[in-house]
């Protein structure tokens, strides 16, 4: 660190775009330095912080959300500021941030779903998992979405943890949902649900399913749904058996034990039936007379070795699966940010261990960094972002020490705040969020729920104006 930058009189000014786990873990490492004075301003296009912890974690998984207590301690520091309901690229440009900060780190996640690229994908009652999860979690941008729960048969394409969340919420009883922080509009709609059969579809085998063991085990413990797995679906092909035999990863053995247990169960006569299927891929969604989904054509797959990795290959065996609604959860991708390079096929900002790189030269783009899913792609769990954010922050500090930073014209924090408030008068600071948080929890107390969320910007503004 030079004699100037990073001192009390000339602190390192950092902007972090995105207030999810990746953003907060990056901030945590920067702010805990004892020999470097760092000021962090965090921006989020939504009024409320915490990203996927608030809008991605399922409402029936409250314990996972306790990580926000760690983030809250970070946000209480004098050297941290939060600017909610401020969209970079719209309310303030990347170039303008460069006039106020030495470094900018993007922790914006993977905001959109990958497509299945099959005929009928855009039919009525064909949805992305992301929009459903955001809707039931009270995301302001999705609160007015409509889902037709008169549908009796639902297919969930994918067998990762998000797909499991979708299936599990569809299987929950109204009484179970009423004990969570699910958005009120979703609680009301799902309480009237006519869904009776849910089928999850994985394109590879049972051994390769991406869900984690605690998540899939929970599917066998549902109050309102029987679990169904065909014995042939957990009978491993020779390639998978060889993979299992050749690994010392006991989580794979445990996964197969869970699925084999499911395959041995008989129905108990619960209201709903949840079926897990493997080695099948959708090839077409078929419309009914109303123009919405009536069925799904699927093909049976076989596994082949491709460069040491097992991938699915379609056979000639097909079937038509009657379904009235479809949720796809086949992967996620980030969105480009104006002024930064973007790797279109991977859906990430090109980088080397968090330093944004120019794809033509491979050289770092001065002062620009990434953390989380926009850095590495949509993989890992919430805790994975801690190591990831720490890595990025380490290189940010290294670059600051060698003065390889932006040259902002105005590092006065009040100047940046004045600019933001001029552009977005409704900016939400962390004290505002703390008040909203208290109000949500007190609203929940009355009905024995963790919280009752505000789900629109107008509601939040009215609540803040009233306090």
C-alpha cells in the first residue's frame, strides 16, 4: 500500500454491486483489515438487501436465512453504506462510479434461467423455476406473476436443489406454508392449489443428480405427499456403477441409499404424489385446446463416456407424459453489464480469480472485479461465496497496494450520496432496511410466522413514511 491510499486520510473507496452473500463476504474481508482503511458502498437494484438469501432460499428453510445476522454485523460498521433501490447502469453509470471509487466489484449473481430450447417452451403454464421461487419469496419484480394452480399434474425439469425447492413447495400443505415467511399472495394461491402429481425429471442418472443429500432426504419426509421412485431408475448402468466403485466420496453412497429407500416404499395414500425420474429429457411441450401445456414428450437417455465425463445421449425410446404445468430448472446464467466484457456462452464476466479480464488481451481491466456466481457460474451453496469473496477481496487489496486502481476525481462520500439521491430520491439506506425488517417481523408475530414480507416498493415506501 502506498503512503497515501489506504490511510485514514485517504481510504480505499470500494463500490460493491449486489447485496447477496458474495457481496457481503467480499465486503467482510475488505473491512476487517487492520492496516488498510477501506470504505465500502454497496448498491442493490432492490430496496432490500441479502439477494438470494431473501429471494432464493425457500420459505420452509428458515435456518439457512440466519446467515443474514453475519451480514447485519458487517453493515453496522461505520465504514459501510447501503444504497438500496439503486440500479447501476440506470440510476448511475459504471463510468460515474469510476469518478467516485478506486475499485468496483460486481456480485450480481446469475439472474436469468437457461432455456430448454424445445418446441412449446413458451406455451401458457410453462414457467422458469426462478420466476416461481421469486414470486413465492415476495420479490417485487415478480409479485404480480400468475400461476394456474388448477393444474393437477406438474413437471419440474431438473434435479438440482432449486428444482427440489420448487417440488417441495408444491407439495407442502397450507398449514405448513402458513408457518413460514412465504409471501402472502403465494400463501393464498397455493392454499387453493389443485396440484396432485409432481414429476421431477433428470437428464442423467440417479448418481449424477445435482441435489444434495439433505435436500433430497426431505422429499421423503413430506406430510402431504408420497414419494415415488421406480426401482429401475436407481439401478445403476455399468458406467455409473464404475464411477461409484471408483470414488471414496461417501456422499454418493448415501445419496444412492436414500433413493433406493424411496424405490422400496409403497404409497401411503397422501394427497399428493411426488415422482423422481432419471435418464429422461423433454423434447417438446404439447399444447391443449386452451393453448396451454397439455403434455410433454420425453426421450429416454443412456449415459456415454465423453472425455472421462458421463453425459446423456438420447435413445429412440420416447413417451408422452400428461402434464398441465411445467417449471424448468436447467441452469442459470448471469447478465451482461454495460461497459464490461461478458462471456456469452458461459454467462459470466471473464475474470482471473476475481480480476475482470479483457477477453482479447487476457489482461486485467483496471479497478474492476467480480465475486460469486457472476464470477464462477451458478455453483455451490451460500457458504461457497465466503471463500470466493475472500479470494476476490485479497486481489483487490493486492492491487490497491501496488496502486493499480482507478483514479476517481471525487472520493468524498457525501458527493456520491448527493448524486445517488438526486437520481433516485427513494434510495433505501441500511437504517431504512432495519426499520422495514423490524416491521416485517412484528407483522409476522401476530400470526406465528417469522415475518410477513413487504412485496412492493410502494408498500415499503409507505411503511417508511409512516414510521
